[in-house]
C-alpha cells in the first residue's frame, strides 16, 4: 500500500515548533522510513473558519515548511472544496444522521446544568430530534436558523437511550485506544450560518484524498472516535491513526499559534539551522537522546512513533541553541561555502577560516564576527598595562617572516618566550588580545596565518 499522509494546519497564524511536529512526523513517515518506498505528502489548509484564516498565513506556512525541507506533493484548501462537503452533508441528512437543532448557546448551557444537577452526564440530550415538522417550521418562521448535529451511533434502536459504544483503533503512537461514544454529545458539523466546523471536512478530505495515515496531536484523540463514526457513516475506508504528545513550554503551558511565540520564522530570523529546529521538534518527548541530525533522512531513521511518550514534551530554548551549536561545529566547508562567501570571507582562505572558527560558533552567523576580526580589525582595541604594552611591542618585533602556516604561531611564541622569559597565560593572552581584541576564541595557531603578517603588524598597540 502506498502511503499518503497530510498535514492540515489552519492558516490562522505562523506555525511554531509545536505545529512543526505533526508536519515532520507525517513527512518523515511518508518519505524517510528506512527501507520503505516514499509516499505522498499533502499540505491541506483547514481554512473553513473564514474569519480567522488568512492567505498570507497559508503562504507563510508553506514557506516555513520549505525552509525545513518539506515540499508537499499536493496543496489543497478546504475553502475550495465546499461543494464536496455539501454533498457529504446531504448524504448524511438523507440517512437521518445529520439533524437540525435550534437551541441557542444559553439554552444549551441551562440544559447542561440541569442534567448535571440530575446526576446525568452533561451531554446533549438530542432534544431537537423530538421536534415535529410543524415545530421546526414554527422556529424557522421566528427567524431561527438550524445548526446541524451528527447522530452518533451509540444506541440500539432508541436514540434517547444511549448505550456504551466503543470505538477502538490501534494507534501508531499510543497503542490500543478506546473512545466510548455514549459519553459524547452529538457533534455539531454545520454552523447556523451554513459554514462547516473542522470535523466533517477533515473526514471528507481524508476519505476523498485516500489518506492512509492520520498522524496528529493527542488533543485529537476524542475527535478520532467521533470521526471514525463519520468515516463509517460515509462509507470511506479508515486511515490508520497516530496521536503524538504535544509540546509545551518549560512551565508546562501550551504554545499558541496566535502569539507568534517560537514561530518557525522567528527561529529562522534568529539564525538557527533548519536541522536543529527539526531535530528538536521530532526527538523531544521521545525515548532516546536528543541530538542534532545532519538531514531529514538521518532524522527519519531515528523516529519510532511507538516510542513517543504519552505525557507532554517540554520545549527548552536552551536545548535548541545547544543542538544548533552541535550542528554548526560539524558543518564541513562544503556545507557552508556559499554562506561564507556571502559574509565576504575570501575564497582562497575560506576553508582554513571555517575549520579554525567553527568550534567557536553557536550559530553560523557567528562566523561573520570572526570574519571581521580575522580580515579587518580586532573587535576592540584593548588597553594594556605599561608592562604588557612593552611586552607586546617587543613580541611583535619578533614576528617571523612569511610564508606562514599552522606552525608559525608556535615558532613565534617560542622566540618570544626565549627573549622575554614570559610563559603560559602571561605570554599568550596579551598576544591574543592585541591580535583579536578578545580573551577567547579559536586557536591562535589557526588564526595567525589567516590574519597574515602585514595585518598583524598593523595591530601593534
Ligand atoms: N486543523 C487541525 C489542527 O490544526 C488539523 C487536525 C488534524 O490533523 O486533523 O488541529
């Protein structure tokens, strides 16, 4: 069976690292399962909420996914598919499975309280099913418009006498799952204004598009129980479901798309690498260590959906910085050559430059400040004590002639040591400070030949 998955965001904001998780779990499931032929990945915008959905967010989501390396085989918009949902709704109406209800929110709330007071479960009591045609006509004549509920199959023959009805599935992540439909209200599928809630269009699309696996957050577990009943009512074959844990902040709070916090574009603007973001998004909250993977194929080989924890995963921004540094430290020159060229690193020494500085870069952009130090000037001119000043000047007079290589620093500092009797930190630190303006950084043996004799002499304090 060829796999078809979908990622179905609502374009109501920029996606954040928590939203990226289902995108990546689906992408890696379809495209990067070791030994499996690649499947199809559909990006579907759940944009039936016209008030909150925006084209600019849809475009931004596609762009953010592309930055991560996710390039959908197909993009669909629910707002283009309303006729298909209308047909499905009509089919349910024809079977008596979608019925009109006229209660206002206040009325529903009052009834809910009454049921609770009577010790009954606070679910919708299907009162609208008792309305006669005349009563309905009367309500409509008063100007009431119906919303429409799906009749859950949780009764034998009398819808007012629900019985325990378990929907079961074997979840890719959570194993055997059970949802008892008698504990749920008949879900509203169509609003008063005729617009669709998420529940029906999602099932219809998954059915029509032949989605084989629905992998999404575990906030949808109960939904899946309801949606399985709708799949069956519409005669679609069932996809396999997988519900992964959700990501929260370190304090356990949920991430919100609307707040823009931790949005993928913010992480990108901060100079983080797509693979550090992707690695954390996928590996957090699962068994095994969290390491930066080099590419999505390698990351795919690390995914084991059944090993994902059932409790929430916590996102720690410091972890992201650590992973990013891990990744940057391992980048080869080829990985970064184009970006170094953008930073005006001279091509003839760019490889040696990268190998010298990469261990000191948490983000690739940090290389730009080393570029400035190596090829232009120290980051700041250090104010030396009189004693150090004369030491540094004496030392610079001993700079060996060019050509220089990685041994030149050693030869120079040995000569300086012999002439001045300084050693250790007292010897090396003032020279580093004079040449770079900083008391820390890459090996001076690697930096000195990059700086070159002429520029070094210009750095004499
Ligand atoms: N639009 C839904 C969401 O963002 C999609 C859930 C699903 O994958 O079915 O939660």
